[in-house]
């Protein structure tokens, strides 16, 4: 069978020559964003499959993401991109339910799974497996998740290859004590593992410059705004968390906002009811997707003998929304976001005002904080310096990591006066795509 070829030296950065040539069964590629590590793995997997297809061998490859609903826009597209680079996409059929890319002649297939459906993954008899790729490996809970599935895949090895080849690719977590940082440190001394670090600085072929310099401009902007965040995101360094969560110089104060520049409105709520405070933030975005804190509703039950009832909160928050809407008449309400645990208030809000609040899909605290860090580091967050927003500013200044948890793989914040910090994270996480945040 004739297989199209490409000049791999023009498609793979010279830095990755060791990854391309190694015979080691286990390969870990980690580093900063825009280092092209995922592209290298995708091209290598296509190359491995086509080497077997030349001899009319059936050869299957498994590609895994932690969460299944991220497959379509990541690894599924990346493998198709690699097949197009080789000029091979016309030889394959693609399906999305389930996600598969199958060679028409030999039946060789790329299988895509989310490990959140591990039982299905474990029970499938794929057979003829030559390689497995865990993309965004840091999303997994522990190395045990790899161990559980690896044995299953090894048992289904294709007979013509010496071993199933495993690939892991990821951007390191900020916390040096995160399990994957410790795991990779241990694997450096294992002769069966190749461990490769890369960053955008390894772009010897000039691909980032060839894209017009926009990406490099963005990298340099973040480097100037928040150097530690630049090291974490673009150099792939586990820079640590420190004690303060935020760099307050990245919260830009403005004395006034022209209502006409606000095009969209977002409201986000952290509701406390009887024991803790309730905070609702009103946010707006302009044509450049800058984010502005416009106003804050805040109620604390501390020191009050009679606490507000849920129905009163509904009316208070509804009135708060109406006041903001009236002030920014040109803007459309894009999203109402609330803590996913707060079902009662959501139901009552719909009953009384036919307004639907979206329960945020919560993530770990480190991940939610990182979403906000990205927005801040890009220099796109502003707050109106009015009386009601002062509580927001004060709570961001006091927001701290719990020192007792910093040397663990699951750091937590001090749960005290953190209500505006929580609602800020809910808003950013829930609207990440609309805000142009890449994760």
C-alpha cells in the first residue's frame, strides 16, 4: 500500500527529535502553552499507525481525555489535523457518536474516550492496540487512573509491535506538590520513561512569528503584567501558590464607565442565607471583551437577630438587577450564574420572575482561581470605584490560601469573607468561552 509522506523536519520542531526517535515505551511531554507538544504526539501517532497499515496490519490507537465532553474540540480535531498534514484524511471515516476515526481499508481506528466513563473504556475489547495517548494528563486525579487502564490496553497489544507505546502530554499545575509534578519527578530516573520539557521558546521553526506575531504579543503582555503567571502558563513552571491568591495590581480601578461601551451584562451570585453573607456581582463587557465590575449587592447576617428569608433575597437581587439594567440600557443580560448547590433560590427566582440562573459547573479551587488569573494576567479586568464595590476590593485583598494545605495536592483557600471572590470565580468559569479564555 502506498502511503503519502511529509517532510517531518518541517512539521516537527527540532527540539522533539528525541521524542520522535525514542524506542522507550513510556513518553511524558510537559511544558508551557504553545510548545507544540500535542501536535508532535498527534503526528507521531499517525506515523505509527501508517507504518503498520503499509503491511496491511490492523493497528488501533486509544486517545483519552479526563472529561469526555472535551474530546470533540481537542484531541479529535488534533488527530484529524495530523491526518491532513500527511494527506491521509481521505482514507479515513470519522464519526462522533462514538468518536472514532477509522481507516477504510484495514479498519485501523483511533478511539477517543473520556476517562469519566472508565467502565465503558475498561470493558471495550479493542485489540490490536499499538499506542495510548493521555492528553492533558494533569486533569486526572492520580497516577492510579493510568495504572488501571494501562494494564487493560497492554493485554490487547497488536502482535507486530514490541509493546504498546504510551504518551502523556500536559501543562504542569502551578502547585509543585500536585501529584503529577511529583509523579514525573519520580519517572525521570526510570529507564523505561522519556521525560521531555518544552516551551514556546523552543519554536526554532518560527511558527509563532509566522502567525503574525499576535500570539507572541499576548505572551509578552502577560509577561509584563504578571511575571509569575507567565512562568506558569508559558514556561510551564510549577511556580507555587504563595499565600495571597491575587496580584491586586491587576484589578484596575476606574472612576467612571461610559454606559454606552457596555454591550453585555453578567450577574453572579454566592448565596449564604442564614449563616454567611450573600454576594451578587454585576459585570459588563465592552467591544474588546474587557470585563468590568459594575456593582455589588452584599448582605451579611452577622449581628442581626432577624435574618432575611429566601423570598426577600429573591426580591432584593431582582431589584438589584433591574437597577443595573436601567443604568446600562444598551447592554443585554448574557448570563445569570449561581452556586450549583443553590437550588431553592433558583426555583423561586423562576417562579416569581421567570428568570433562570445557571448553576456553575464547579471545579477544584486551584482550577477556578486559574481561570480568573488568566483574565487578570491579560490585563482585562476593571472595577468601578463606587461605594458598593469596596467590599469586593477588600475581600480580594484578604483572599488567602490556607497555609496548612499548601504542601498538599489539593490546596484550599481560607473560607472567611470569601463571598465576592467565589462569585467572581463562578462568573469567569461559567462564561470562559464568551470571555475568550483558553484553558
